[in-house]
C-alpha cells in the first residue's frame, strides 16, 4: 500500500490497483489435519459476496474510479511497510477489494489460514514488518508508520501511515484462523486517536463476527 500512496501523493495517474502492496514475512505452512476417514478436509473458501464492499465492484462508477476484486492467494496483505511483493504465508483463501480515485485509496481484505496458529504467525509478521520498516525513504518516497493495539476480535492493530503528501488509516484484525484488513486514506495523527479510526473499527468488528459463521474459523 505504501507505494500506491506515494504514487497518489505525486498525483500520477492510477492504471493498476494495489500495485506494489506487501505482505508480512513468510510464515510456516500448516499441514491440513487428516480426517478419521483418511482424507484431508476441503480447503476453506470465501462465499461469493462475503466482503462488506464486494457488491460495489458491480455497481455504478465514475470514469476516474477504479475498483477491483481478486481472490489471488499471492496478493500481499494490505499492511505494506516493507514493500514485499508476494504472499507466502500458507493461506487457504484470500479476497481483496480495492478502490482508487484520484488521491483516494480504500481496500478491504479477508484471508483465511489453515489454522489459528498460522493466522497468529501472520499477525506476528505484520508487527515485525512495522518495527523493521516503520520509517524510511527520502524526499517524495519517505514514509513512516505508527501503530497501537485495538480492542477488536482476538487481536488487532490500528496503523497510521504518513507519506509525502498523503496519509492512511488501517485496521487489521485476527479472528480465529482468519485475518481481515481495512484501509482508507485520510486524516490521521501520530497519536492514533480512536475517533479517527471509527469507520474502520466498525467494519473490522462486523467482519470479525461474520468470520465466525465460516466453518472452522472460530473455536466453538
């Protein structure tokens, strides 16, 4: 996401959505548990229309609005401090909605992992990337991130991204064996007051509840 926002800040035309976004550091792939019948359970899937913003892809749009939906397992997480290009975290399913219009960037992403342990490892890698790449670049490419824990789901962070001429707000939440990310450009200060994140926290909390409706995501 960082490179996308730098491009927006430079007022360049957007011709691809989500370019240069990044994922947390690789985590170990978790082998599926074999059932008593000797067969592995079917991989987790995301039903059509599961994302909160998914229907917008087929709705009306203006010429300068670019919307995209992808189920690519290689699509990096929408928390992108280190600029990684490919997801290699052993995920079972992934769906990402992105919206770009002039200087506006929004995204919603849900990733299912084969186990709660794998989802925890993904969150741990996000924290490690924020610590490692939280500040860097020069001139129009400079960036910095601040982050705090947030009371959503099993664990969550709210993240402020600060770029040359733009800023971003992100909430990433883990619920069971799934991770969801919500991103918006817009005003944010380095103290990260909850008031600046309320729409994203609301969406994250709604999605955390929905995730437990999927088989195997939340412990019963």
